[in-house]
């Protein structure tokens, strides 16, 4: 079992290729103390989401090690690993059920108060109560069609927050968020500091100015690493 104490994260010379292809991650090494924010930026296809997939063990490294609080992720149960980490994926899947159901998915016995608190952290509570007469009972439609892209991502964000993970990953994806959503997510991440380790996948350096460590990916390698001031 993984006993996550503070959510420190390290990649030790990790190289990875899908199936038989060329490496999409090459010799990635970094160290992030628990409770800090890591940002991954870089062009589409540079390997950002792949790094996240290695963290949650959808795949294992071809070489090198992924460590959480000093423990190799291959040496712990998948269940304990995945209960410690919540990922807001770039294409989040919503069920054609109520907003409340969607936020609670993953912690189905959470109280209404807990659902609302998580929604406030994710800056989606106002939109739910103002925009929809049925509020949290609003059924989102096939693939969440009744919600905008930013709203969907924030519902998925609230779902992740509700799970109280030790490590929270937000994969912004290629569809750049509108600047209001981007700013709200920045504020939320700032508010989550200390409670959990955060990984932000972003397209612009400006989005992640506050991160403790920024890795700039270029074709599967880290081209630059440091704080915003250092880069
Ligand atoms: P984006 O900003 O568009 O989300 P990314 O930096 O997250 O891009 P990845 O999704 O990590 O990029 O992809 C890195 C490389 O791995 C790309 O060349 C991509 O085509 C390839 N790739 C991704 N998923 C797979 C897969 N399941 N099988 C084979 N190759 C893949
Ligand atoms: Mg990606």
C-alpha cells in the first residue's frame, strides 16, 4: 500500500515509449516537495499528458522510476495509488445525470454540503445556481452538452476536489480555456496550496506564473526547468 504523507513527487531519469514507437519522454528528472505546484508547459504532442499517465500507472516507464513520497509507484497497489491522486483530464467525461451526481462520482456518499464546498473551490457553484433553475439537479445532457467547455472542466474539477486527493492534476488540454475560467482556476489552485500537491498542464507560461516548478517540454524532453522568474 502507498502511505502518502505529504505528496512529494519525483521522476528519476524516466524514458517512455508507447508500444514499439520512438520515445515520447526522454530522461525526465525532477523533484517536487509535497504541497507544491508543478507546471507542465509545451507544444501539443510534447509529452505532458503522457507524464500524467505514468504517474497514475496507465503505463509504466520504459526506463527510470516514478516516486511518490520516496516510494516507487510500481511497488504499491493501484488502488492506493489512484485514491491518492485525482486527475481532471483534458477531455473530461460527464454522465447524462444531474450535476450533483457528476460531482459526487468518486465519493457517492458525500453530503450536499461537501458537494457545494467543492463546487465553490472549483468556482462552479455560482454558475450552477444562477444559470440553471434546477441548480444541482440539472441533468447535463449527452456528454454534458448543456454545459460549456469551461463549465464541464470545472464540474470535473469539483469532482476531483471532493475526493480530497493528496495530488491533484489539472490537464488543461489543447482547447485553451477562456481567460475568465483560466483566472478562476488559477485562484482555486492558489487556494489549494498546502492541502495537496498540484500539477497543472497548461499551454501558456502566463497561466502558471505562480507554480513552484515549471517544466517546459519540447519533443519529449525538458528544455527548461525553473520558476517563472528563472525562465
Ligand atoms: P496536448 O498538448 O495536445 O495535450 P501532450 O503534450 O499532452 O499534447 P501527449 O498526449 O503526451 O502530448 O503525446 C505525446 C506523444 O505521444 C505524441 O506524439 C502523441 O501522438 C503520442 N501518443 C499519445 N498517446 C498515445 C498512444 N496511446 N499511443 C501511441 N502514441 C501516443
Ligand atoms: Mg495532453
